[in-house]
C-alpha cells in the first residue's frame, strides 16, 4: 500500500503551485527551521491542530489536581499517592489500548476516548465548583482520565503513519513533540497565573472545552480501519502478549525501547531538582532556581523542535537515536558538574534538544519498522516506557542523591548513560545501521 497517499485528502505536491525560484529560496532558509511538510496534508493537519489545543489544556488539569489535593489535605504525601493512582491505569490501558487500536477503526477509538476525557474534565469541574472536597473522588477521576488517555495515545500515534509518507515521519513526530513540550512549559505557567484570578474549577472547565475542540477535529479525520481482515479481531490480553513477542522478534524495535530506558532511568535527574535548588543554587534564590531547572529541558526540546529542519530529513534513524541519547548523557553530566545556575540551565536545555531528536527518531522507527496491524501495540508499549522510565528514575536518583549527594548522583547517571549507549551501539549493529 502506498502510504504517501493513504489517509490524505489530496496529493500535496499537486497542491503546491509555488513558483520554482520561491521554492529554492524557501529551501535555503528552511534548512534549519521547523520541517512543516506534513502540515500540507489536510488529515495530519487536523490531527496535529487538535494536539495544539489540548497540549495546554491538559497541563491546566495536571496542575489543578495536585493543587486541589494539597489544599484539601495539606499533605504532599497525598499528592504522591494520587500520582501512583494515575500511573497504574495509564500503564494497563495503554497496553490494552494498543491492542484495541490494531483491531478497530482508529478514528472511532479516538472519538470515544476524547469524548471520555472531555466528560471526565466536566466531572472535575463539577466537583470543584460544588466544593465537594473529596480526595477519593479526585483520585477516582484522575484514574479514569489516565485510563482514557492510555486508550487514546496509541491510536493517535499509530494513526500518523497512515496520514503521512515514511520520509515525513520524523517531521511529523517533531511537530507533535514540539507542541506537547510547549504545553509542558506554557500550561503550568498559565495555570499559575490563572488560579488566583479565576480559581481551580474554571481550569477544569477550560480543559473540557479544549477537549471538545479535539473531538470536533477528530470527527473530520478520514476513517482509519485495519488494513487487513485478519487485523479485525478481538483485543484481549493475548493480543497484548503478541505485541511483546513481536518486539522480541524485531531487534530494532527492542533496541529503540532500550535506548530510551537507558536515557530516562539513568539520566533523568528531576527528583534531585528540589535538593539542588535548595543547596547548590540557593544563592540565586531557591524559587527561581527550582522553576528554571524544571523548565529548562522542555524549553530545550521546544527549541530543538523549532529547528527540526536540521535533522528531520536524516535517513539513518538508528544512528540518530544513538547519537541523541549519548548527547543527552553528556549534557546531563555537564549539568551535574555545573556550579553556576545559568550554566546548569544551558546544559539542561541542551539535554532537551537531544531528547527531542531522540523522540523524533524513536517514534519514526516505531512507525516505519512495525506493520500497521502492530503499530497500536507498539505505541502502547512506547507510552508505558515514556511514562514509567522517568518515575523509575525518580526512585533511583532520589535514593542515590540521599546516599552520595545530588551532584554526584547526576554526574554518575550521565556517565552511565554514555557508557551504556556506547555498549549498545557497539554490541548491536542492528540499531546503528537502521535506515529508512
């Protein structure tokens, strides 16, 4: 099947009547700027535009829920319990959702799950507006929201390969990742500014409205049914297990997951940010230091996405993953060695750029190396890895920081990332040689 036309409303090359001299100019300055080729494809443009709206809206709820729980209980421990309450359904339903995405029309699944998330946001709004003040209700709603997100994410990501050709997959991933990272920066800042003005309840309502816009965008997507009759089957845990067997038999997929686990588990030091802000960077102001440390990686990722034209046309996807993960480890090591807050922020921003490159090409490998009837399950595993890796890192770095000191733990983690990546690249040529 010709994926360059599958799921698109028209041939973008036929639609582009730009004169040749103008195209030459555009190629000149766009060599380094964001690669926007996938946006010429109407179906992908609709999917991507829905992400823009929800990227910020979802972060409003991500801030509002822990804030409301803390206001009710006065305990950070309850905030942590709520995070765990959201993680389990996310993991279970992301794995199951991947199997469902491989067995039914993905557009229909997106409609169901986006509607479910919108209804959940409305319920968040109702409980806050009525002053219910129940932590149990909040945790149940959070679990429900994460379950819908787990079902939604594999279908959304797996659909991209049906909407753009293979050579545009890195660019499409860069566009989506840039929007999500922008939401990670803008959403919390906006929430912090709005809470004193409009209150928590209205934040939930804004998210609900944003999700309604997403539902409207999904309605306008083309149908995305399974490509083969064999794929139209029940979606049980046997199919989930089949997905893991598929990964074990396709070395490049397994190695792409392993590369991300190395980067995130050994090299994500966010659990140590509060300690570093209070001790190492205290002279700069603890609040300022903490905010900059948490914002630096997403800001770097956004900058990397805006300059995605510099790397999105690379064809050696496996080598790009290895280089990006090694660069992440080097940047984290530099961060750990930094005594100056501004140098530390610069290293974290560089790590964010490397993370963006890694995300772009790992996502492209998943979409190009897996068959369409397996893409949903691969994206389900991808969601679990992305969600679970940083949480394991929190435990590892928190323990190491308490035992050896924060900066020692950060430097050690960065060096481990570089060493493990070198071993991975040397011992497993399948990933290093993977080319689209």
